[in-house]
């Protein structure tokens, strides 16, 4: 029984390692649609050992007009590593004010 549990744990750990380190899943991307049918995509990139998120907002797949910003992890996450929703919302509001969206 214990060997079966260890095997299940190994399979789940392997899948999580692949999902977090695979090339397809390296950069996080969120896509949404605003009320006026405008497509909004959020790309983030964090280099290894660098606690800064490179955030890019793209509207309607127009990468030439994308908004880029560098955001420290400490502004988006709390001391326990959980997303600080109110802080993150303020960050994105400031980024969007720059673009006038």
C-alpha cells in the first residue's frame, strides 16, 4: 500500500515538474475579453533568481502597442507567497492609466 502511495506521489510530482518547467508553460499568459469585445492578454516573465516580473499587456493581439512594466514580486505577493489581490489590482490600474485604457 505504501509503495503504491509513493508511486502516485512520484507521478503527480513529475507531472507538476513538467507543467511548471516545460517550455510551453514557461511564461504565464492570461486572456480575457472586455465588455466592448476588446481582447486583453497579460504575459508575465520572471528570470531565474530575479524577483522582478516583466508584465506585458497586449490588446487585440497588437504587440506593437503593448504596454510593458517591471513589477517587484513583493508588490504582487504577500509574505506567505499568496497573491495580494488589492495590490495587484492597483498595479494593473496604474499600468492601464499609462495607456489610457
